[in-house]
C-alpha cells in the first residue's frame, strides 16, 4: 500500500515491483497481492493496455481510521473503556489533535441539535 500511496498515479504490477526494490518477490506474488487488495476494495484497478494499473481506494488516513473503527467495534459493549485505554497511550501532540477533533464533533452535534 505504501508504494501506491507514494505514487503520483496508478501503478502496474511491474511498477510496484520496481518500487519495492531488491526484494526477492515473484511477479505473480505481487500480482496476487494486488488482486486480493482489489477484492477487499482497498485498491482500484483500471486496464492500461494489456495490464492493470492499481491505485489506493482510500488515503492512509481514511484507511487507518476505518481500521480503528473496526477494532473499536470489536471491543463489544465497553467501547468507552477501549477508547480511554487508547487515549492513555497517545503522545501529547496526538492528545491535542484528538482534543481538537473532539471539539469539532461536539460543536457540530450542538449545531445539529439547535438547527443551525
């Protein structure tokens, strides 16, 4: 995914292999991984000549947020405790970013309830 996120456009299997460098990966292995990522809707693909070119379906931040949401959903009935444990492990800078994001969510919720 990093190769696709860092690319300036869609990448073919060969271009992904080239970007991975000296790793001993078979063309078919990279093709299979990209095909599976397409099946999971993590990448999109378009035909370019006889090959497919792949692009990320979501940016890093969107995918990370989705994975965090899924992990939180797996916490069962005590999601609040899981959130608190997560918050206790973040850096001061990350805590400040969370506080700012939560303030926006609270303000948006207040606007929704007042009809603004």
